């Protein structure tokens, strides 16, 4: 399995939507850098811009599982969970580097608590990939990214506008609900990872078809 995985790295890299992810990352870094560019010193503004940067990069990550050759690779012996895990593993280093750069672009005296805001970012990124995995599992489209991106953006706006205050997620640093909000973010992260793992599993009907064909 390890040898097969190594052989898959280059073909998978060729199918990754690196241009879309890179563009989204550049837009996110620009948002994070705005306080330095404009000279603004508002702590709350920096938090909003950093959250906007996270959303921008997450919108790029929803294209991670787009694959024009999907219907060809569906018949290869390497199971889908391995192919999905490989795609995720290939972008993890770049995502970590991007997030580090985004944090460093925020002036140190205006930077929100790093561990807490990193938890928010991790949950958003996990939601993006989980949404893409679910879209791939339950549809035959080769490019689910645009639909998932629209759903993620709409969900972010609706949560910001209508989510009950007692379960608030997007709160300012000085808000008394900050700690409780990040407990909820931890739940969101765990749920997103679970959904992503389940979404990466081969559909039962495909496994049944293979068993039937194998006799």
C-alpha cells in the first residue's frame, strides 16, 4: 500500500486545483495584511479580517476533491479513503504555512489568542474538506467545488446573522462568551472531521457491485 501511495503522489498532484487554492490563499493573506497596509489599529477589525482570511482560504479548499478524471480513477484498486487522505496530506503543509503567514501579518499587539483563533481556522478548513467529501460521495459530479463553496459561504453568512446568541461562535476577544464559543468550535471541528471521514468512505452500492462481480 505504501508503494502504491508513493506512485499516486504525482498523478494526484496534477489533478489538484492548486490555482484556485492559491488564489484563495492570496486573497486571504491580503485580508490579513490590511491592518499593516492601511495602518488601522482596531483589535476587533483585525479579528474580523483574520476570520475573513480563514473563510477565503476555506473557500479554496472546497475545490480540493475536484477531479476531472474522477470516473476513470473510481475503478482503480486504491480505495477512495486513501485517495482522499492523500489529497488532504498534500495540502496540509501548505495550509500550515499559509496560516502561519496569516498570523504573522497581523500586528502582534492586535493578534487574537493564537490557539483559539487557530481552532476556528481548523474547524473552518475541516468543514470545507468535509463538505467536498460529502458532495463527492453523494453525487457523480467531477467538480463539486463551486456548489460546496456557495454552500459554505451562505452558511457562514447565515450563522453570523441568525445563530442564537447563547450558542454564539463569532464573538470578539473581550466578550465573556469567548471561552464558551471555542468549546463549541472544538465540537464543530470534531463533527467536521467525523463527517469528512464518513464522506470519504466508498458508497455501499459500489462495494456491493464489486462483491457481486467478484462472485
